C-alpha cells in the first residue's frame, strides 16, 4: 500500500471476536441461536441497570463525567482503596492499552503467557513494545517461565487469573512467590476479568490484599459477572502513581455516561451477582459432567467457561455446531487444534449445546 504502516503494527493479527448472534442467524438462516463463545453473561444484567440507564437518558446532551465520581466512590469503598487508586476504562481492554502506552518505550518488553488474551499482544505492539511470550505448562500459567523471561528491558508482566482460555487459576501462595521474584521496576498486571466465578479459597484475589505493593495493577471488568459487555466498562486498581499516568493519557471522556450509570447500578445489585455466579457454576457442572459422559476431556476451570478436548478438528466441529445454531469458540487459532472453549449458558442453552455437540460428533 501507499502508506507505510508501522513495522510493529504489521505483525498484529486481527482480533477474532466471536460472531454476533444476529450475524450467525443471518448467515445460516436460523433463529434462536445460542452463543457460548465470548464468555458473556447469559442471564442478562441486573434489572436495576435498565431503570438507571433510562433515568439518565435526559442528560445525554452533556459530556460524561471525566471521572465517574459515584462509581469510583463505591469501588473505593468496596475494595478499601482511595479514589486515586482507580482508573475506569472503556472496558478493561482500554486499560490494557493505556498500560502499554504509558509504560513502554519502543523496543521495551512485556512478558505474557502464550497463548494469552489477544489484546495484551495487540496493545503492546501498538505501543511499539515487544511481547515476550512464555508457553503454558500443562495448561496453566508458567510462573517460573515468566520470571525467567524478564530482562532489563521488561517493563510489564501480564498474568490472567483465572486464565483465559484454560480456566486454570493461580493460588495466593504461587502469586506471592512469583511477585517476590520480579524486580521492583516491573509492573505486574493481574487481569481478573473472571475472578468473581472462582470457587476455591486458595485462588489469589489481589483485591483481598491491602494495596501495599506499587507494582501490582489489578484489572476487573463489568463485562462478565455483571453482564454489561455491551456497555463497555472495566476498571483498574493500582498505586496512585501508576493511576496518575493512565489518567493523564486516557481520553478525557473514555467511559460514556450510560456505561457509568449502568456500572453503578450493577455494583449495587449483589443479589443479581450472586444469582449469576450460582447459575454459572450450575452450568459449568452440567457441561463438565455431560462432556465427560461423552468421553471428552474437560480441563478443570475456575472461570465461567471451560476448555474441552473434542479429539477432532475443533474448527470443523464449530462449523457444524453453527449450522445447528450453537456458537462456541474453536481454540485452533490458539494452537489447540482439537479444543473448544465453551462458556456456561442458561440451563436451556447448555442443554441445546450438548444436544448439538452429541449430534455433530456422531456420539
Ligand atoms: C482475560 C480477559 N481480559 C480482559 C477482557 C476484556 O474485557 P472488557 O470487556 O472489560 O474489555 C477479556 C474479554 O473477554 C478477557 O477474556
């Protein structure tokens, strides 16, 4: 092409998002398709969100609050931090990009597991940094490998807990060991997009700890357990010196008013959150049991999705499932040719997914 594209950007593979339901239904001429491919909340969101959003519509001629005051106040209270420890983003994707842009100079490194949530690599490369990828060990984060990959050029280390796409979690003891091995000048980004679904007490939850280590940046999202993926809102909790940098470089109005209001209402509705978590665990247990009964190998998960070995090409299986109106994720692009990632849906959706899978896999 005529314009010279940045060398770093040239190496970026586009993010492969799960197909929206409307697209699948149009393409395959089907109705009532079920989407279990993007780890979304199948139960919708709190009814309080709708009310709050409707009530705020009359103010849409005004710019949003640059810092969502009430939301920050509630988050600060919930996690026993100060408001200046918080950064609110247009999804946690936004904060991942801000971290890369705020802390990487060209050629500096960000260490991350391989495979990882693709936005780490995309953001690092967009910021002209170098992603250093450390393969998983037995489907879990290779913490020792991440430590060994750190060089004087490393500025960021990403971990995801629980891990996407395997669902494996890092325990508190493992994390404390890991953090102890890393130098003082490296930010440790702990992406806890799915932490609300974790079931074991041993799983590390960074926000249960006092915010004493300035290297630790926790990322959380309203897209999953709170069911607000379409609003786009997530947040980071971090040392105020780090938050100050991110707040300096973000767009002044990065989070729209409706998302701010929705998140505030969602945070208050603990009842909906509890129901989501219970429904998700029920779904995971059902899918785990039914998949195992069919002879598929399911990895243990602490998230709202599971990874399953279907023992044949998962792209083919996905395509066949699509024709039956079930959208799940093939992990072939992650290098796991025979694996699917399926998130827990409603009871009906889970049943439909299993019925379709049994019929397309000739079981
Ligand atoms: C590990 C991980 N981090 C972050 C995100 C992004 O979340 P958000 O919708 O808040 O941008 C996702 C979304 O799927 C994810 O899987």
